[in-house]
């Protein structure tokens, strides 16, 4: 369906615009689209009237009644405008209704009808304005909702930010607590390990040497240990820092630096004149009586952490205990060794028999004072040789050893045999010291008799080298240890001696090893003794004793005394 209008005047334009709006309404064009079409057409027609001439407006509706159609509007320029190159103006809008019976929308020429039609044309504009108002209200509503939402989002962000800060602060606090716990664990572990290292030694000089190795470089840059050898040492200032002298006199830790130390339990002092630029921590080595000395340290960095300083003071206290114990041990050990050596016998000279003895005190621990040897003649010309070991160590064992030695010499005056002598010693020790025991071997030689008489009580067996180099272990049934709570009669054993025979008496420190026991050590001793020649033993028994000890002690930790008594039988006095 097509309709055409000739546009020459404003009235033509108004009539055409009104007719087009009515037709668009008849064909179901939506109000907004219809208003937009009318507004666009009015604007273009205004331009056409300005340019003058006759313009043609054509409207065409395409489409069947069964489907949605298209409303096609074309404004054709006047011949003059076409000649000037004016293009067509056209627009197409959908029209849901395509009824053939729709009114043609023609407006009468009557001015009143035209005016009424113009006023009616504003109805679409009013509808559009109403829709715009609705849209504005809806926009305002959504804008308010958006504002509320934004406020909520901002509040949520603030809450999330606060929660994030709180979480970060919690994480930081947890991390700090974990770091502090780890530092405390590290300090405690170091303190335990360092204490074990310090208390493992009973040599005070070795303990002093170990301190710098433990502390440098993690906890100190340098370490100096000032030990008091005499009472007046603690009042000397040179060459020690003044703070160390104050620590020695007062017994309280001192910190010398050009800044406060703020260390718990430590007094601040001016910087040291010996090294003003280096902070010093001077900690006395305390004991129950008086300080042993002063430990002076410089920090590994600019200053110490207070907790590290507390740990260092505690370590110094433990080091002081270790040094004090080591000094006490060394003092007692020296007394025991002095007593032990004073009681060891100068070996007698006996025709037909050579003797060589060695005593080596333990170099580790307090295992000193229990091993002993002796050799003395009897009234009938025989010679008693003995070697023994008192259980326990130190002064008590040395004193008990001296009493056994004295008792044995007293009993031997009566001319008793080795077994009888050990039996009497057993009763003596059980009566005198019920909680102390001993082991011993007694061997009796007589220059006129080629016979060895011996007896043992709980002691490693003697080893006999025959002149041909054969070695025998004299392991006939021994008695039990001396002093144990039982009644025993210790038996004598005899062995024929040929000239050139050598008997080795020894204590367990020579042959016993913790990892191997005692039997392999006795086998090594027998093999070593068998390696000597008779001529060598005849000529130099003293040197042979040294050469015998060296290989046997090469794997020893020397944590026990060692006694060795070699008896080399050369024959009768007249031979």
C-alpha cells in the first residue's frame, strides 16, 4: 500500500506529518518509534521548506497480513533540489499490523480540523514524555539502589580491609612468636650441647680451650678467659679490661661500651681503655666460694640480643662449674698419683731373677690409685712378687691399696704361700672394708728351686713365656675377688721354670678394651711377649718392658691405670 503527499507549504508539511503519524499508529508502530519517526520527518520537512520547491513524501507498507510488515518513508527532493544534488531522505520502521483497511490518515483542509489534528499529534509526545518520566524515576531508583550498593560495597571493603589487617597482624604476631620460640629452642639446644661438651672433659685447660670454639662466631667475635691462679689475681687490672676487674671484685657481670647495654642482670661500665670501640661483656666464673676468673666476650655484631646475653651468662655459670670440678678432680688425682707412686716399690735385686715394672696412671677420668705392684724377699730367700687392683679410684682406692700392701708384707713374714697370703688378704679386706674389693696375683720364686708357685684372686691370669718362645696363659682355677662376702680358701698352683722363662703380671688396664673385652687383649699380650727373644730379655728387660707396652696401648684411651711386672728367670744363684 503506497501513499504520496506533495509538500510545498508549511500547511502541506503539517498535513503530511499528521497523516503519516496516524497511518503509523494504524499500522501498529510503537509510540516511541512513531514519535521518533514524526520528529525526524518534521525536522527534514523544515529543511525542505527552507530550500523551497515542491517535495514529495511517499509512504509504502510492505508485508502480508500474516507477518510483520515494514513502513518505508521516502522524501524526494524537488526538481531544483535534485538538480543541485540533494539526495533522497528515507527511513524504515517495523509495523506489526498490516491491515489493508487502515485509514489513510488524510487531514481536511479546514483550519480547525488541521489545528485539532496538530493538537492531537502531541498525544504521542505526551506518551513519550510519560515514558521518559517513568524511565527517569526508574533511573533515580536504580541510582539510589546503586548508591546504597556502593555504600554497602564500601562498608564491605572497609570490613574486609580491617579483617585483612587483623589477619596480617595475627600472622605477624604468630610469625614473631614462632621466631621467638625457634630462637629460644636454638639457644636451649646450644646451651645443652655446649654444656655436654664442657662437662665431657676433666681437664680445666681443655675446657678453657673449648669455650672460644663453642662461642665464636655465632655468639661472640672474640673470647678471653682470665683464670685466677692466686687470690691477688682478681685485683689486678693490667692487662685485663677495667670492667673485667670490676666483675672479678664484685662477682657481677659488667658491660663496657659507649652506649647502655640494657642487658638483664648486667651493670653498665664506660668503654674499655684497651679497645674503646669494641663493646665487652665481662662475666665472672662463679663458684660457691669465690669466682674462678672472668670470661670476657665481644659481640658478633654491634651488640647482643638480651636473650643471648642471658644464655651466655648461664653458659658461663656452667663452664665455671665444669672448670671447678676439673680442678678439684686434677687436685685429687695429683694427690692420688703422688701417693700411688710413693707406695710403689723399688724392685729388689735377686740372684737368678731379673725384674722390670711399669706403672702408667690413667690420662682420662679419675681411674687412678687402685693398681699396684710389689716385690720383696722372704726370710727363706724366696721372692714374693704381687700385682693387684683395688676397685674404686682416687684417694680412697690409693689408701686402701697401701693398706693391702702393708698387710701383705706383714703376712709374708710368716713364710706363707701365695694362696695362703691371698686368703688372709681376703679376710682382712672383708673385715676392714666390706664394700670394697680387690683382685691380685701373687707369684713366689726361689733362686734355688726351678719352680714357680702362684695364686690368683679374681685377677687376669699371668702369662708365661718359655725359653723356646712358647707362651702359656696360667689360667688354672683362681679364687674369687678379695673382700667379697663369702668364705674361700685360695689354692696354690705350681709351674716348672726353665732358665730363660719370663712371667708377665699385669692389670686389666693393659689388656681390656670396652668394645672387645679382656680375652683378645690377653691374646695380644701373649703374642707380643712371644715375639721377644731370650737374649733380648736377658740383656735388656727394662727396654723389653717399654717395647711390650707400646703396641699394646696404641689403641687404648688410657682411662684406667696400667701396671706391668716382668719376672725373667735366669736360673739358680750359682749358674
